C-alpha cells in the first residue's frame, strides 16, 4: 500500500495495516494493551511517525518517560522527533495525570497545541497512570471524557493500557471496564513457546470493519515493530497454554516414525 485510504489511518506497520483491513478507522479510539516491555510506547511513536509522513500531525501525551529518554529511544529506532517537532508535525507533552483530571484540565493542556499543530492524531501513554489516582468508576469516566474530547476535535487516538500478564498466563483487558469505550483493541502479548519468550499481536475488536483474528508474531527491531507470520501451528495461545495443533502433532509423529 503506497498511500492511505481516506477512511483509514496507517499504523506505521504495514503488516498490521493489512490485519486492520487498511489501517485504523479514521477518528477511532484505539486501545493498545500489553504488559510491561511489550513495545506499547514504540508502537505509539511509530503511529505518530507514520502520521507525520501522511500529513497528519500528532501529539504524544505522556505521563511516562522523561523527555530526554524518549527522544533518545526514538533516535535508536531512526526517528528524529526533535526535527518533527521543529517542522510542526509532532508535539510531545509531558504532564502529570492529576493535572488532566482536574475539571477542564484536558482542554487547558490540549486545546492550544491541537489548534497550533492542526493535530489529527494523539497517543496517550498511558491510561494506567490514571489508574494510580482513581477508582475504577472514576477511571471509566476519565477515559470516556478523553475519548469524547478527542472525537470532538476530530483526532484519531491511541490509548495505551498496561495490562498485567505473567508469562504463560492469559489476561483480560476488560477488568477495568474500559474496553467498551474503545472502537478498536489491539493486544500485545508475550508467549512462552518451548522455553522461549516470543511476542504476539492480535486485533481483539474493530468496530465497523472486518479484521484479521489471528495472533501474529512481531519483533522489535531497528526500524521499530515488524509483524511477521501467524502462530498457525499452535493452539491455545490466548489462553496462555500453547499446545501444538493436531495437524502439527501429527506431522511430528509422522517425522519421528519415518526417522526410525
Ligand atoms: N532500539 C531498539 N531495537 C530493538 N529493540 C528495542 C529497541 N529499543 C527497545 N527495544 C525493545 O523494546 C522493548 C521496550 O519497548 P517499549 O518501551 O516500547 O515497551 P513498553 O510496552 O512501552 O514498555 P513499558 O511497559 O516499560 O512502558 C524493550 O524491552 C526492548 O526489548
Ligand atoms: Mg512504555
């Protein structure tokens, strides 16, 4: 795909765009969930870098990293965020969640940068920081306010959520009751297969669009996240207890029997 379809926004990961039938739907709120170190921030940045290329300026709203560290990590992937900021294609906003939680806080922080930049995309890294300050009911309300505000401003948004997962265990992202607020949910998982920890991405839901339902393997490499093939030969990966599919088991038994 050389150019974006008008109704889609590209993720920056061509294979993921294929899984999404062309990209995220324009104006949608995407929930990106995954456990620690799965590459959520990387995927968020990659989404904004693609936006800059597609003429869709973006805001990275972070409660997470110190800016210097963020710029350095991005540079390691070959992304010059300082340059993009100078060119008016990106804006990094570092703030504390309690500032946003005050009445009118969201508008006070974002109204002006959105206008100046003509922003079309936003990444929030991460919603889990709100979680430290509030009970589930207030969290839901806060997330709802965010989502509605972004929609009013015509922004396509990516909301990062740190979901707990220990290797080999399944996890649920509906615990906090926020998944229904998202139009699309993408989950990053660590999967233990034959004593090695591998990474898998799955599109759990996408309102109003067909999408790939398979768990696909991805890697974090020099240019960012790359999605590869599916784990076709394994069953039960989402539940955390991968077993080889019967066809694969059969092939293995067959091989063994012919080796003798
Ligand atoms: N330049 C790089 N090249 C290859 N892999 C990298 C590079 N930088 C980071 N990684 C990998 O990416 C992982 C972290 O990515 P990232 O910070 O995006 O994850 P995260 O899900 O946001 O983590 P956290 O939960 O800490 O916020 C690292 O653990 C490392 O494996
Ligand atoms: Mg992160």
